[in-house]
C-alpha cells in the first residue's frame, strides 16, 4: 500500500515505475487511474519519460483505464486476474504490475466497502504480480484509526511518498 501526498508525486512515481517495469523488467503494467484522466496519464508517460504509449498498448504491455470503471463498471477486477495469468503465459512477460488508485471508494463515501474489498483479496497470488494500492493521503485520513490499521495489516507494508 502506498500513500501519496500530492498528485505531482503520484505522476512521478507511476511514470518512472512504468518505464522501468516495461523496458527493463519485461513486465506488463496496468494503471487504474482516478484523480488523473486516462489521457492525462498517457500524456505524462509520453512527455515525461518518453514511453511509446500506443506501441505498448498494442503489445498489451500497458493498459490504462479509469479506476471508477474497474470497481463499478466495465472492467471487473477479479476477471482481470485470470486474464493476466493467461497473458503472462502467452506473451512471455516476467510478470505484471498493477497500480490501483483507490480513490473511487472514498469519493463515493464507501469506506467500509473498500475495507471489505481489500480484505477479500489474497495477499499472495498464483502468478508474478506486484500490486500497489494507491491511496491519496487526504482520502486515507477519512478512514477511522481501526480501518487504517486493518488496511496496513493486510498489505503488510505501507509506504508514504511525499514529493
């Protein structure tokens, strides 16, 4: 779990991380964005770290989607896990990284639902996966102390990134 203090810090993290994972570690990366539009994420990746977004999307090395759709719409998360397992086998990728913005839940005031959702996910997956649950610090402050503790305990590691 990663807590970020501002959006500039988040953009720097996901752009540098994505470039490294795709180009140096032969992984696929999925970015579920909420506080930035899909187009603005693509623009940051292209302009800041010179990623050929279109090419990587064609190769299925990069997928950028709206986190709201991931949780409440067209891209159900659980179906994605099975799809990624097959994708890794078919493409010869070393693994997958998922950068998951959790913002839709606090936005809708669904603090208990995100706790239940997070706790329903396994801590260990049956394929090479790096899963980052990204919490905007102001959203995280909306959870009770007990809820924050449950999330921290479940993730095992909490990183605070501050510009």
